[in-house]
């Protein structure tokens, strides 16, 4: 009787953990028809949504964090390079006006850019950030190439724009997976 009870408890524990491991992934955006490293083979970028845990104050059940994954493929469909970043695309409603800061991913020759927009409610200020990564053939990796930050604010009824551009000369060599 005790052995049967232990076996039932063990089976339930194993089954519960197995079900958790089989949890479906939610892909927020998928980009599959692009050649990211200029080798004439289509590569993949996907942005996955996951439940935020211990990242933000309050751990809101509706807030979704984002993981960006890059997969460069060979002709036979296997991966020649894989990288992910948990910090580059913020959560689904991190902006002060509770809107999604992620606006677009633009694929360009030998790289890509992420477009993020934040709105600051009290001042009516909008910040747009364009983060560009370029493929480096020598390291077989994506390196931060440029960051452009534009602040748009309203003062005395006039729109004021300030743009700050940073390049690799300003921040050094930063790999995609290391970007914070």
C-alpha cells in the first residue's frame, strides 16, 4: 500500500514536470524570408513573448517580456550561428503610457535594426530609439553598429527634436547577445 502511494505521488510529480517542459512557445513576431549575413541563404529572426519574472516591479501577469533570437542557416537547413538576447526588446507595456515600445524590425543588407518608441506621459515627450546590428564575417556574429536616439518634445506649442547618434567608435565592440 505504501509503495503504491509512493509510486502514484512520484508519477504525478513526473507528469506535472513533463507538462511544464512541453509548454508552448508564443512567437510574437517571426521574420524568415531574409538573408542576414549576405550568403544567399534565408535566415530567421524571431521575437518570443514570455511571462516577466523578477524583472520589473510588481511582476504584472499581463506584462510580457521579449526574447530576440537570430538563427543563421546553412544550405541544408541546419544552424551555422545562433544567438539570443533577453534585454534588447523591452516588455509589452514598459512605456509610461502602457503601450508596446516595439514598433518594427527592419532587415537591411548584412544586418537589421530594431525600432523602439517610448512615450513619457507627464511631459508629452516621445523617445524613438533605432538600434542597428551588422553581421561581422570574421567573428560570425552580429555587432552593435549604431544607436540613434531621437527625443521629440513640446515646448511653448513648438515641437523640439534632439537626435543623438552613437557608433562603434563611441561604445566599442558589443555582440548582439551581450547588448544590455
